């Protein structure tokens, strides 16, 4: 548990060091969101889940379309929204994100899923 708290602290510090236009900011957003979701799985803290969803949304928004990172970010966001579905999510948005992530031009699954 201490390691997780320390990870969240360090990921937060790294994110604060990356300005909004930093090319790796989206990676820092995903790393922090992963740590928050891990803590959510242990504590069921809605605050952690809501922060993780927002961080993943921000990471996806920073990622250029038709890149592998954008496809993965769409899938990660859909997964987070599914966890939050009872409180904050729209099921249509989840399915749209899944389609984007799986059928994006860069996705290796594109041809097998159409």
C-alpha cells in the first residue's frame, strides 16, 4: 500500500513537470490514471475513479488520431467508463470508444473485426 501511495505521488510530480504541450504528457497521464485505478480497486474510492477517467480522457484528447496510442487510449478510457457506469457514464460513449479503439485505421484488429 505504501508503494502505491508513493507511486501516485511520483506520477503526480512527473505530470506537473510536463507542460501541456510536452510530447510525453499523455504517457504521464496514463501512468497516473493506472495507479489511481489500482488504488480504486483496493479502496473503491469514487474520487480515484473519477480522476482516472478524467486523466484518461485528457490523454486520449492529446493523442493524434490514427495512432496506436490513440487507439489504446480510447480502449483504456472505455474500460474506465465501464467501471464508472453506475455513476458517470453514458453507454453510447463507451461503445463509441470501443469502436474507435478496435476499428481505428492503425489497429491491427481492424480487418478481422469488420
